[in-house]
C-alpha cells in the first residue's frame, strides 16, 4: 500500500492560493493597462466633434488624461474607465464619459441636450479581450 496524505492532493495550501492571487493581480492589472492605453489612443484631440459611433474628440484633453484602471482585490477584478469630469467652463460636463460611451440626454440650463453614442471604452475592451487567455498562460508560478 502506498502511503500518502490525501490533503496533499488539494490546492488549498497558502502557497498555492498566494501564487494564484499574485498571478490574478498581475494579469488583470496588465489587461487594465492595455485597455486604458487602447482607449486613450482612440480619442483624438480636435476641434470638431467625432461622428456618432466613433471614439469621441477630446477638445481639452481631460477625457484622454483621466482614464485609469485599478485592481480590486476583494472582487478579484479590474475596473477601467474615465473618472468623473467636473471641471465646468473647460468644455467638459460632469457625467460626460457615460454620455459619450452610451449616448443619452442631459439637461443644460433650460435646454435638453441630446448626445449620440461615441463609444471608446467598450471597443477598447473588445479589442484587447482576445489577448487575455495568452496573458493567463503560465501566469501561476
């Protein structure tokens, strides 16, 4: 009879769990950085608005500058996107990133402004998503 401890067959040892956590953080952070870079590169600085369906123009550079990513260890996920822009008087409205991504309406004074979608985060995510499995390959060491 071969003698071994059945507990050695399970992957719940702290060393294995820590290695998986480190790999998850590393891979998702790298993926977040790639998506952020792709989104930033898709936004062009120009005076004219972008056509609907294309990535938006950044007239002041704030949208392009304030796209971040962060790893959330409690959920083991990465959050990627622009921070809320609230600098009035510089051409950007608070809540502008969701309006640009999805379209919608916004009350500006007594008028209602209609925004057509100019997605930039969704396409950046979809562009980088096929590379994610290769990032996971041999990531746990």
